[in-house]
């Protein structure tokens, strides 16, 4: 994908077996970061703040975010197969991967590993809920 867009390899300094790297074997594995950190953490926090402080309808905000993704899928120069993978993972999948933190920290114990341990679980795709309510 980087070569297709003439982007040089960032040559991350972390070792090849380091788990928290953005080198991924599949597009779905890379999209995991967008789903878990971009949408479930960042966008959700923004939406929750707008709901709490300005009393805006939560489903309306998730719907606006969904429309923004759909429009981006049309305007960004993706191949058809790339576009479909992204659409399926972000909008059509019934579940999203969810990063878990507490149990992996406990399981690690006193192991002096340098990064924050994380596990994976599943949660409901927030856009699927909006599609089903509309």
C-alpha cells in the first residue's frame, strides 16, 4: 500500500517482533487501530462530550460520522477492493475489535516489558446500531 502511493517505508525503530507496531499483515489488522483508537476512543469521547454538554442527540452525531466516512470512501483514491474492505470493516461489520487493558496488565505481572500490554475483545459496531435505529 505504501509503494502504491509512493510513500517511503517509515522504518520504525521497534524490533520486528514488537507487538505494538503499525506494520500489519492484513488491511483488517491495520484498520483495527482506526476502529479501536480512532473511533471507539477518540470519536466516541467527542460525541459523548457533545451529548453531555450541548444535549445533541447521540445517534445524530454517529450518523454524521458515518456519512463522513461514506463520503470519504467515495472521494479518496482507493482501489475498489480497498474501498470495500474499509467499508466492510468500518460500516458493515456487526462488531468492532475492542482493546482490553486491565486484564493484560494483571496477567503481565512484574514482567518489565516496555510497552502497555493490551488484549483484544469485541464490541458492537456503533454505526451498525445507528443503521438499525434509522
